[in-house]
């Protein structure tokens, strides 16, 4: 997968530079996005795409050969093979929102439901069975027991999807639809040109979201218990967009186009780019925007690039962005040295050495000195085989001073018996193709002392165990952090959910570890970590709420999940809301939130107008010439979001007033009283502080004024405003104030921080940003 910084094609301005550095006559896949479906007209959408291509390419045959996809079911656009010059000409055409070269996205890769107090949903198959969860992933293994359709009736009548049956793939009344997408028509060995999952990731996410209940499941005997999805009675539709090489933008956008038209209710998208992109240069933001317009909430992963700040890659305000946190179970594998020392490491170790001891070798002592290798080279075990003494490694347990899977892969290929790796306070476990454990730096010193003072050191690695983790939940280090790089007044991520050491379904064709050369197969359950795993947890919660309230909008469902979230302990999560957003999902509480913050497609468009998006572009997107007519560029303090986020420019005073409107979805006659807390020296005022409702559906507005002294280089200060009805309903909205400068620019980046904060950067067919003291508004 390409590890490159992806950026919008600004051909009218960049063409001269590109000509010097590219093969501009070479046709490559590009995505042309044209906004909403056109209203009326005699020409079919696909015909209009063909006409555009014929105009630029010069012939009907060239246009037909160039066109890969027409996006025509849910929004307007196409994917075609174009040269740089051809793409530049299309970018100049009327009605084109953006043109982007195709990029590859990456995947963001039980006990978890019981941990959050959601032991079993009480809605039953009658309601849950009407909800369809669509998953954009690596497909699914349809014969997996998690997708047994015993007791399921026919699909809901609203379903308009299909089941592509290549390679003997069969749908049922659980998996009701399946499609696959491969824009380059190129397949690696063992890849199935069908919706069938050969990677494992898609089966894992699908079973996490909607798998049926299966007692007695485990990973080679570890973590034995009941596996089930959060919405186990929901239907599943899979859209295979990810392969060994990654997930093509063109394929992802086509999957959104189909899923929306097929009739899914919730989308789970556990993938994203390596770096952030503007909303309408990002296929996930584009697809989820049109999903929102059609009443579909998209749950997506925050990313696995934490704990760096501003590392969240899915941050569109109309999606539910999910961080990953631990559950109260961890996997350990103990190391026993020949002198009797007993050291606890972290690993999902399914191998049993039966207590037998084997020679213990430090990687630094296994240098092949005949070719000039030294212990400084080999201590990490990350080198090629000729740089290490193969004879010393075969049959030994090898100590490698690094935490990476590649070390285990190397020792496996050198015929080692086991491997000991080192990491500083690992928060999640991995599985390996041989006995393995990961110890702390303190224990590394103990092992080194034993090796250096013993003539024939030996050790054994015991089979893995599961221990209770009393510190959970904690947002795991790899989970991407906020704030949002483009909309600092919209805090991301939104929530956190279980994403560490999650046991769920797996494809039997996929090896259980990510170590190169692992040839094991036939595994139906696996333990994996990532925001890819937390995303389907939140999607299941959304599906559960949707089943209980079929008429609720995506924003209302999202609000219910956010305002009822469990409060996280900031002392265990130093990044606070930048790590976990509103808190940890609480599906049982989300079905009865009391009050909700709603937002329509028009509200999101108004937000984009205020954030400086090009008015012409947004009018193409909406098909409405009045868009942005009455909007002034400014802060997003009046956007009806369930978190109050304020970025303060360095050295400026804290001052701002938020306006919010809540809708009563609780009891008809109810009174909610506000309480609030915020760290000194910040003060908060809520007006009015009491809201009285007489009917369900009644709306009331309030303001929250936040003031404080000038601050400088202040990462984050936070508190909350909570509305309570005096009974079981509490509606909590975090209040976040922060200010620091973080430059997204890098050597391979086209996103850089403007030197003059008052500058306007005009982008053809794209954005018109004004850095209006918001921070992080970069181009």
C-alpha cells in the first residue's frame, strides 16, 4: 500500500510543476465528484459521464474504454482513467466539485458487550430484524457460524440490494446482500474475485456488529465464552472494497453509491487514509454525506496513528467517529527463566511448550561476525538472515530488543522455538506464528543479567492466560487523537468503544497473525485490536437505537450515543476528549436519552458555508442556488453538536457563546435542570438553566457562555454541562477549550500552515478557506 500524502488535484495551478515530474501521457484512475443527483433531465447520468469523457478524450470508444464506474444511484460522479491534462480539463468544467487521483486507503485494524453493561438487547428480532447494517470492508465468510440465519425471516421489504454469487458465495436471511469492487481487475494469489473474505478483517467486523450468539467460542482455547454481535438480530450487507493492497478510493465511493440505494440503515466503515483530507476530496466524507442525506448514519474508525495530536483521519461532522479503548481483559504469556525467575509478558500465545526449557539467546549475541555484523545490528532481530548466526537461533528462544511483528517473523523463519520482545507498557496483545511474549524494559534487564551471568541460559514461554484489567477502559495509544485538522469547533473523535483484544469471527483462509509467513489456517475466531474493531461496536449501538426508534435521524441517533456515553477517567487518559470524545458508548442508555441534538443536511451545509467552503461548489452539491446566501463566515458555535469545542488563538482571552437546541424524546411532561463544571479559571454560564417540556418532540434552545483569561500553549481544558430530569435521564455535553499550534505539514505533504493567517487561498472547484482565528484551517 502506498504510504504517500494524498491531496486534491488542483490542476489549473499545479500542472506546470507536474509536467516536470510525471509521465503526463499515462492514464491513471481518477475520481470525478459532481455532487447530488441531478433533478430531472432527459439524459441518463451515465450517459452524461460518457459525454464528458468523449468531449475530453475525442471519441466514443476512448470514453468507453476510460470509464470504470458511474456513480449514479445515490450521488453524481464517475471514475475514469485519465492523464493529468485530461483530468485538468474536466476539473474546469461546470458542475464538477472535485477531481482526485485514485488513492489507497488502509484498514484500521465477546466480552466487550458485557464489559459495557450491554449483556443482551431487549428489543428482539421483530424490531432488530428490520435494521440493515452495511459494512465496507474485506467481505465476509458467509458459511461462518456467526451468520447462521436459523429463525430469521425474509429480508425487510425495503431491501433493494443484490448478492453477487461468484466463487460459490451464498447469501441467506442473515447476510442479505453482498457486492465486491476491484477497479483495476487485478487479483493476488488466493484473493477471491467475490465478496468472500480471504483476509479475516471483514468477517471480524461483521460478526462484531451483527453476529448471532455462539456459546463456547475461543481462540485456541483462550478467552473462551459467548461470542455475539451487538445487534445480533440485525441483517448484514457486505461491500468488499479492501484487498491485500488496500482499499481503492474509487471502489469505496462506488460501494457507498450502492449501499445507500440498496437500503441499508447503518454503515460501518473501518478504514481511512493515512493523512487527513478536505471533506469533498475524501471518499468516506463524500459517501457518508450522501448517506446522511438519505437517513443513514455512518460509523467510522478514528484511525490508528495515535497518540500524536491531530492524527484523526475520519472527522466529517456528519459521521460518528470512533476511538478505541481497552476492556477488562488482557492476554498474558509468562516467561520462566532457568534460574526460576517468573516474568509476565503480554501476548496471545496459543502454543504450549509443555514446560520444556530451550536455549535462551540474545539477538545481539547472534551476530554473524564473518560478514561484519555486530550486536548493535542484530539485537533487534530485524535484519536479513545472513547478518545473524542462523545456527545459534534454530531451536532457541531468542530475545529481540524491539516490539515489532517483523522480529517474530524473522525468528520464525530462522527456525527459532520462541521469541521474547520488548515494549514499554504494551496496552494490547498480538498473536504470533510461534511461542512469544512481550516484556517490559525492566524485565529486559533481568533477562539480560541472567544471560550474561549464566553459561548455558535456558527459558520457556508458558501458554497464554487471560487476566482481568481493572484499569479499563483506557483509550489505547494507537487510537488517533483530535482535534479535527479542518473543523476545530467540531471536536473529534465523538466517542470511544472497545477496540483492544476483541474476539470475533475470522476467515478460515486467513492466518491468525499478521506475521509474514504464518501458514496456519482454519481459524474461525481471532483476537484483534484496532479502531477497526471499535467502529463496528458503535455501528451496532447505532443499529440498536435505530431499531428502537426507526424514525430518528442520523444526527439524533448520534446525539443519543454521545450524550449517554459513560464518562471516562481523565487521569487515565491525559489527552482527555481528544482521545475519547464524549466518552465510552453505552448502548443500553442510548435508547432513552431524554433530550437530543438534531441536525439536518441543511444545517451541515450551513456549517460548511460558515467554515469558508466555496459557495459555487456547495450550490452544485445541493442543487440549490440559495445555498450560503445568508451565511457569514465565522465560528461554528451555533451548530447543534453534542460537544462544545472552542479553539482559542495563542495569547487570546477565552470568550464565546454557544447556542444549542434540544428536542424532547423522553416523557411528555418533564423538566430538565442544568449543572456544569469547568476547571478554574474558566467560568461557564447556562441560560436558561431550566428547560420545561409539555410534549414529546418539543424543542427548546439555550446558550452556554464560556469566558476566561488569556491562555498560551494550553493543550486542553474540559468540563461538561449536564441536563437532568431528576430521574434516570442525564444529558451530558462536554465543554472543551484548547489552544496550541500543530503543523500538519511534512516533507511529503501538500497541506501546510499559512504564514499569514488572514490570507485567502482560492482553490478552483474546491474550498475558499479563511483562517478566521479558528486554527488548523490549512490548505
